[in-house]
C-alpha cells in the first residue's frame, strides 16, 4: 500500500508491503526489508531480530535508551503480544508500548510523528504466514 501524507517534516513511512517498508525523508525514499527501528527525530537502525521468537529483553532495553514517549511495536504480519517480562526496562522508565501488526504500526507511526510526538516504531519484518 502506498501512503501519501499531506506534508510531513519528519521521517515517515511512505509505503509498505509484506516484509518491507518504504522510509522517506527530505524527498528521498528507501526500501527496507529487515527489522528496523525508526523514530520521529531521525532515528533509524537495524533491529537485530529476524522473527518474533528472536526477541529478547535486550531488544526492548535498546529502545528504552532512546527515551521516546511511546513505542509502536509492529509484530510482523500477525498481531502478537510481547511477554511482559521482556518489557521490564520500558515499564521501569514509564515508556508506553502499543502493539499491532506491522502494517497498522506503519500507519499509526505516521500519524503520531506528524503530530510532533516523540515516537519510535520498532518494526518486525517477520513474514511468517498466518496459521
């Protein structure tokens, strides 16, 4: 699906599909096909986890260090909730986490980033087929 924001002055997701997102900033788009963390203040880095089952507490501790007000977790092609034990560092810092499938996370990130919120999207590009 291609997304067309009115005008975002922040890093935004301009398109997405199964196993990839298109990230745009300053008129330049980049196709990303690996799990990634992006942020409304220009953060972008490889989120070193290939599948949902690869997630550890360290993945979320890494997110806590960015000090966002909210993290949007895109769980891949299906909605899967992270075990609370993995979210301890976020809870300790009082950082909110919203979980949704990656497509919904892309749309939600754009809305919140466009509002000027300090938001991080942690997007899992797991394309495990739905059961």
